[in-house]
């Protein structure tokens, strides 16, 4: 079957249906993905879990100390230079 015939068959099925969920689904297929608000498609529990993860990330302390790094570098350098 060629593409034009397939289109005509699909149009006929759309016209003949009274099922609004089918019409809605077809319409959604044509909405550009960038226009769909991802957040609005999530369930309440999914939103809560995402927000929980965001809050956990925000509460992390990413500061760290370089104490000990210099000591390791110095020890390694001395070991290479003096063979100890």
C-alpha cells in the first residue's frame, strides 16, 4: 500500500471514531516534543521523588581539603629522587 492510500485509510478511521482518547492520542503524536512540558506529565509521587533528589544534591558538601595530597606528592617525589 502506498503512503497516500495509508493516509486516506487513517483519515477515514479518525473521522469514523467517536473515541475521544484515540483523537487525543493522535493529536499528541503531532505535538512537537519540545512543546510538551515534561513536568506536567509526571505523577505527584514522581515529582516528590525528583524534588527529594534535588534537595539531597543541594545539601551535599562538595568542599574538600587538599590536606594530605601534598604529603603524598612529597613522599612520592622523595621516593623517586632518593630511591627510598
